[in-house]
C-alpha cells in the first residue's frame, strides 16, 4: 500500500514551480486545457521566439523571455533560475515537450538548482506532436507500428540516423520523419529515401504535411520514388508508409489488420 501511495505522489504536482508545456502544432484549437491552465497560471513564459509568437496573442499581458535558434540551453537555464527564485514559469515547446522538445534537458539541468525538487516542482504538460497532427491531416498513416525519426544531425550523428533508417526499413515500419531538410541539409531526405528504397517499393505511399495547424497548412500524397526529389524544409513533416499502406480516395491509410468480411 505504501508503494502505491508513493507512486501516486510521483504523478501529483499540485503547484509546480516550472511547467514544460507542449503547445501542439500551432493552432489554439489544438491546445489542451492543461496547457491553457499552465499558461494562465504562469508569471513568466519562456520559449523559442517562433513559439512565443503563437502564445502572445492569447496572453498579451504576460511577461516573456525568448531566445532564437540554438538557444535551448539558455532558455532552460533561465526557466530554472527564475523558477528557483520563486516565480511560476512555463517553458513552451512546439508539439509535445517530450518529443524532440526540452523536457529532457530541463531534467538534466535541474540538479544544478538546489531550490528545485524534480518530483514536486516540475510538471510536463503533453501536447499533440507533429506525428499525430500530421497523420490526422493525411488520413490514418500510423495505425500500425511506426517509427518517429528526425533527420537533423545537429545533435545526433548522421551515421546513427542512417543506422536507424536501415532498421526501420528492415522492420517494415511506417515512419514519421521530422526535420527532413533545411538550408544546410539539402541532401538528407534524398539519402534517407535511398536507404528506404532498399527495403520497399518505389510505389510505397508517402505523405507530406506542412505548417500543420497554421493558416498555411497543406498536405499531399506521393510515392516513395517521387519523395526522393522533394524539397523539404523545417516546417515539413513527412510520412512513409509500410508495405500495406494504401491511398484511399486521396487519404493515406495503413490498415490495422482487420478482416473485412
């Protein structure tokens, strides 16, 4: 019984000093109630400039701290410093804070701040990731086993990313691919597709989503062979089907395996 009580305490954070908040794909419609409560309760909201721009219209009278690209360490340290000084802080991330977000970095840095108790003072608020919101836009491409993988080699060596692509290809997993291209990574998607073409048909159904949840939102289907030459950017999330994935009246559908008798 005591173990059960201790476990319940682990999942209870009634008044956290720092919340790490997943905003979802960008539209207020996709923000959870827990996300909204955390932002309303915060005295200070910290985040990457692009994400702060999404929040300011909803909470114009809040105090904000923002940094640009590659300012993750500065953002997290400032959030922890201010939370340890007594302010209620919300650190915002796009999508889900634990999927290529800053939740892990906050936990890694937190032991340096003696006033922060990881169990009591930090709460992670989940959000809808690009894999899930993009999948809904395309149809149902991730209904069976799938892999989420980023092609950014800023923090993960490209050789390791290629190993993971090989494994996903061999395992016939559907893929949701984040960060497929940028100005400095113009050939990563082509290399990734070349790896996948070793294991699946060039006619494999794929989906492209861009600017999910924002006014510029767009999606399209194409085959794996055509995906090789697609010019992707950081606002693109790509979906690669498995050997069972179909295009059904313009929607990307991966069967779960039910017998349709």
